[in-house]
C-alpha cells in the first residue's frame, strides 16, 4: 500500500494516510517505523485516512498483531476514516481489540466527524492539506526489507 505519516509536533498529532491496495504487512511496517521515529509520542492523537484504499488484503491475524503491537498507548485519541465496508469492519475489529487500553478510537466514514472528534475544527483546512502531503513511505520501507532479504543490503529510501 502506498502510504505513510506526518508527525505534527505542534498539534501533537500523527497524520497517517494510505491509498490504493492495503495489506497487513503494510500496516505493520507503518506501526514499526512510527514507533521508531524519535518525534513520535505514544499519547499523541492520530488521524488515519484510508478513504482512498481500493483493495484490502488484511487478515484477522494481521489486525490482532497490529492491535497487540500498536505504538500508541494510554491517552491517545485516534480516528480512522475509511471508504469501504471491508476497511470499516477491520478498523472496528482493531478498535475492539484495543478497548480497555486507555485509548479512544473512532471509526468513521466521515472525515469532518473525525476532525471534530479530534478537536481540530479550527484547523480543518490545514488538516486536509497535511493529509494530501503524506509521502509514500511504505513502498520505500517494503523495498528496504526486500533488499535485506535478498542480501543486497542496499537502501532505496529512508522515509520521513
């Protein structure tokens, strides 16, 4: 899945976005790299935009692993905005698995609802513009993993 994130330290929020085709490994790469990012704080808010995902290949096991290994912790308020029934169901499963861990998660089909829920109403324009600027980091990370597995050791890109 093409996708990635931008960390807005001033607003204390992570903007994540994916588009096209989404698989479980892509989601796990995103979580792993976000957790390793020195700018990331576990209680930051997160807005995940999956409205442009057109194909989903995510297993229940991948959702369980993602929920179990999530870099976010208590105090985090997260909104996931989806554009398909399949993505909605998987996001709700994730929300259920994270229940009781001190996070608040909203799964919605409505970006404006998510923006209001994250208390970003006054910055709506900037939020939408930031989501559009999210770079495709996942493809580069996946390429790094392929190179490591093949023994080339050559890095293709370094991300955000």
